[in-house]
C-alpha cells in the first residue's frame, strides 16, 4: 500500500524502502564444501567466469542502507556477474 493513499505519509514521515539483493554464488566457506568440478561448471554459467566476493555484495548493501539510495524502492539487485539476466 502506498503511504500517501493510506493517509500515512506526512512531512515528518520517512516512508519505507524495500529492496532485495540476489547475489547468486558467493566465494564463502559454505561454497567451499561444493566439489571443485561442480564449482567450475557453475563458473562456466557466469559471464565473468568467477564467483562473487563478499565485499562486492557488501558494497551494494551498504549503498542501499545509505541516504544515497533514498529514492530507490521495490528493486531486485542481481549481483550475479550476469548469470541471471
């Protein structure tokens, strides 16, 4: 529901932003449990041919949590190296 249509948006309101981060495979300890041959097959499905690093995901989350993204809402941020387009 939009805040203004619900009579909830005032000059003092901050509103609400809802965004989703969809990172795909990230090079973490959890992924290390996957056999190397499977990981190599996954990398072949990713146009940049590598897994994401945690810092690449963190930068987007940091941006979305900052005032710089105050006009962004309802978006899915696919940080997946082009794996899902």
